[in-house]
C-alpha cells in the first residue's frame, strides 16, 4: 500500500535517471570502460563465400612493430561445449559465408592492428556456393518448427472458403534483408586473468559488452570457453540500442575472448565497423509472402492463407515466425500458414525489432486494405466486421483486447474522416496525398521467472537484478516500480542492473522486460516490507522470484495497435514523404509516459525507414553485401521523419503480472510499412507490394498503368 503522502510514480512522466550521464558523455558504453594499457583487435575475414583455408602467411604482420598477436585457427585455443555453430570461431579452416571471422590481429593500437591484418596473406580453396534468394526455387523445404510454431498449420477448409468467396485477394508481398544499425556498434572489452589477481577479482574472464542482457552471455559463453559460471562476469550498464541484434552473443565476442585468453592479463578492445556488422551480427532475413483472403459479400472473412518463403543459413538456422498474425488477428473459420525455406551459404539471421509480426503484418494488413477496396468498405469498417470474440486459432479468451478502441480513438485523433474516398482525388501541385492505416499486434512471447534482491544500505533501498537498459528507459521505469512497491520516494531507490552477479533476470527482448522485471521487483518489495517493515535495519535484505500468474496459459495475450499515416507522392519524381503518422496502442499499464512514447515513436521511425529506404543487395558472384555501409544502405535521416505522435488506451492486464503492463518496445513498428503503403495507394491508386517504396517502383508502376 502507498503511504498517504507519497506521490505515485507508476504512470507519472518521470525524467530519465540516466539522462544527465548520457547527455554529458559520462555514461560508459562497452568500449569506453577505462582499462590499464589495453590492446586493440582487428579481425581477418573470409574473402570467399564457401570453401577452406589452405595456407596463412602472417610473417609480414608479425614483423610490424606493435603487433602482439596474430590469431588464426592454427593457434587459437580449442572451444569446449556449445550448440551455436556461429560461435565456434577459429576452430577449423572451413569457411561458411563471406565475411566470416578467420583470424585477428591484436596490437598496441587500433591503427597498427588494422594495418597488420591487411598484411596477413590467406590462401583459400573456393567451393561452389549459392547466396541468391529465389522464392520459386525447386529445393524449398518446410521446416518442422519456426520460432516454436509448426512449419505447417491448418485450421478449417481453406479450399472450400476460397471457392465460396464473393471477394478474393491473392497477392505476394516481399521485402529485402534488413540490417541492424544501432547508434552504438557491437563492441566489447575482454580481460582474461589467471585468477586471484592483485585487484582482488577472482574472475577468470570479464567482458564489458554491448548487449541486451547478461543472461544469454552467462548461459552460452562459460561452457564454450571452458569456464565455470562463477569464473565469468559480464558488465553492461548502458547499451546504445539493440533492437534484437544484441540479444545473443555473436562471433566477435568469442573472437575477442580468445585473443584475451592468449594475452592473459591484458585487456583487449574491439569495436566493430558498420561494414563488419553487416557480415556477422545478424539481420532480418528477406521474405516472400503469398497472402490469400477469402470473404463473403459483406466482407466477412471466410479464410486466410499465408505462405512464407525465406532464405536460411546452412551455418545456423533462423526464420522469422511471421504467420502468427494471420492465425489470430481477425475472425476467419479457415486459416493456413505454411513456411518454406531455401538453404543458402549466407550468414545467419537473427530477430530484429518486431520479428515475424513486422513482416507478417506488412502482408496481412496490405491484403486487408486490398480486400476493403474490393468490397467497397472503409478499411476500419472491414476490420470491425472481422473482430473475433476469442482467439480464432485456439478458442482462448483474450486477456485484454482493445484493438477496436485503438482503431476508433486513433481514427478520431488522426482525422481519418478526411480520408479521400477514392485514389487520386486529393492533390497539391505535384503532390498526390492519401491516408492509410493498418492494425498491429505483438504477442506475449515469454514469462520466465526473474529474480530480484532488495537490500537496505546507507539509508537507501538497493534493488538488484540482472536487467538491462538498451536505451528504452529501464533505469527510470524500474526505479518507479520499486519506489511505489516500497512506498518511498524515488531518490531512496538505488537500482543496480546491467551486470552478472546480481539476481538472475531475463534479457531485454520480446517486449517482455518491464513486466518480467517489474513483477520480480514488486514480489521482492512486498517480501521485504512483510519481513522488515517500514523501518528496516542496516543490511536487511531479501531475494524473491517472480512467477507467471496462475492460469495465464488459459488466455491469449497480446498487445495491439493501429497505425495511421499520411503519404505524399510526387508525380514528377516518384518521391514519397510521410509528413505525419499516429500510433494508437493498447499495451497494458504505461509505467512512464515519457519513455513509453519514446519507444513507440522510435518504432514508427524504424518502420518508416524500412518502408521507404532500407534495401540490401548481395552480390551473387562473391556472396557479400554490396552496400554494407551508410553510403549504400540508407536509413531514415531527420529530414525523412515528419510529425509522429502516439496515444494509448488506459488498460491494466493482470495476466501479464502485477505491473499490469504489456510490451511496448516492438508494437510500434509492426504495422507501419502497411499503413504507409496503403496511404500511397489512397494517394495514387498504385499498389506497392515490395519494400522499400522507392521512386523507381512508383514511376514504373505509373508508366505501366498508362
């Protein structure tokens, strides 16, 4: 219970606790932690897409003054137990993809390391390879599982639904691979000791890493490196953006740890370049989506079919689970989702903000707009007519489902009533103007137990758990939750997160951080007050573990949203502008409106970037990403982003835990490309089904239509 005079912090727009440190440049990111006499690493990467190293000549590199180590598969330490093939660095001469790490140079300074790496001569036996994604390839296969769901899932009779339909949509929607480019590149410092060092640290290996949580590093790296969990520590108090790409350790972490092991007692620093990140730190794989919608004369869905085809790496499998939205978003008696993959000699993909839901929604929500046009219905009205009472895929009731409220309140706030009834009816000079919208959902991904420790030291409550702030505001939101749970002002809370050795907690991923960590904090706070009261003694402490609410598996649990976009299309150049966009969300209890809004408009910004700009190209002759830098891989700049706003529905979802919060980190991006593409259609009458929506596609479509 709150004390009568204590202000309530949850729901209040508190400023970021870490803000002063970040704007003053004193918040240490991974590469910035001070070290005594550090060494610097530069990698040697594979020049071919597939084959084997037959010879390495490092003599010129070793002769360069300042070089401390040339590390290759010939002299690297053997790795121990590990299931992730991408982490088995320098263990054999085999090459699985272009840009793979095949060695490293460590030197007294970064410039020398880079110069020496260029002097290492590597001879390779190149083998035939295939890196070109072809959705119509004859060697496609249906995987057994994709993200925990069946590779082939069927409900009802889709064929009968199709034959009975008065309205049909049968189209394909696609996008290229999208690459993570957080403000802070992947970077780390690794220090390997013999143990029992003079500084009193008993750890054998310490890494200062840019990651989304210490848990995955703690779980994967010690057995791989032959260490006990107690011999390994991770320090990551601040991370400059992750978006999924820093959720798991990548090969560069193992590479740097192997170098540190060879140079025991000397810290080794490595910050990746943008170019290197395109080859080894994961990406959102391309996908090709065939979507079929069957509806009766009134626009009521009879069936939904979503066939997903994606490339997959022979080294390590990853496919986005993008069929979930088709199965539960709208009421339809029949629904088929089928995945196909093409095995290629490429680097592995990984989850990227809104994995699966982002690409699935582009197909589903664009197809729904096409169906609305065919039925002569407003796109919102079509969705209202197909609102399910329970999850149509498993008949479970929804924990909360306020999609209708998002649609209605978002439409009112955006001015949807002003939408042109037909394409090409609103024009200002060279610009055609249209409005579009799309629905969005993001599921409850997991609810694994998290632990929290509360101590009373020096007159303050020290709240410790292995959470992570990747720029989302966790430092502030968790302090708010702790202050209210302990019924004290925020300045009496000292939060400790971002390092191993604290109470074990889940990573910042799957939009599950706040409600998972917050539940653990509330449980520990309640336990502390029950045991120690309002006047605890110095040193008083408790540890508590959060558990999912009993019976939560009986409910279908999702966050929802509706995106509204205005698009302006230049009839001369084909240029697309999005001067304004609104997201309306139902994401449970909002802990901090300031940081929540930041996440929501951040998601919209990323969605606009993918919709209008981001496109990668792989050279089929060599297997490399041709435009692996910001000169060729364009992301949205300030000038590309117009007025963004976010509103939300007031709701509390008890099935997500005692905070009542749902995930907000990813729902902001999910429906953005579809909303923009639908707005382009409303402006021009041209339907674009392939991201990004670039001028050449619009001009070619306009010429074809003439």
